């Protein structure tokens, strides 16, 4: 194991970039209805990182934060709208996993509010998996990692 593991991330337009020092245990995924709305998908996927190990490299002044409720805020890039890492409590930054630039090397370690997940968050019978678009190479029927 490297003594000084470092990972980089960025928003879609590239205005904001950051780095994380040290090991990351894995991804937390929240399936609650708030996170579904905010992500527009199945929910939010985050890395819980101690503040001292997270550093903005560029664009820290390019963030906009929406205080939806006192306990629920959303931070996005002003230009491209990418959901961004946010200072979520006194000790931690919650880093949006989709903004990482490279593979993480670990998967999801905690699913929270799984009891509230969308009823469509599952494969329908015969779901097809395409490596890219439907016009590309032929599909696999059923999850390719489980066949
Ligand atoms: Zn951006
Ligand atoms: Zn949530």
C-alpha cells in the first residue's frame, strides 16, 4: 500500500477540482426520496472524508449552495450544475462519488434509507445490458456481473 494515496475529482465543466488524501473505506448510498429528487436518479452516492484530507484545488468560489431545509443542503457547480462535495458536518466532507476522476477500487459499503428506495430501482424481467449505446455491440440479458 502506498503511504500517500491521493485521488482527484472534478465537476463536468472542469471549473472545480479537488483532491483527497489517504484511504477511503467505500461508498455510502442513500436511497431516500430527497436524494432521489436531488440526483434525478436512484439516490446519492458519497464518500465520507475527514475534512483535513479534502482539498479544493480550483474553483472553490464557483459553488452555489441551496439550503433546502436546515438539515438538507445541496451544493452544485455554478456553470455545469454538477452535485459537489459539501461540508456536511464539523468533521467530514461528503464527496459526491460520481465526481471522482479515476476508479475508486472499492464498492458500496453502506446503503441507507434502503426502505424508501424507488420501486423501479431493480431490473425488469429481461433487462438488457449494453456496453455502450443500444446501437453498439449486442446486449447481455441479465446483469453481466452475475452471469
Ligand atoms: Zn462545473
Ligand atoms: Zn438521502
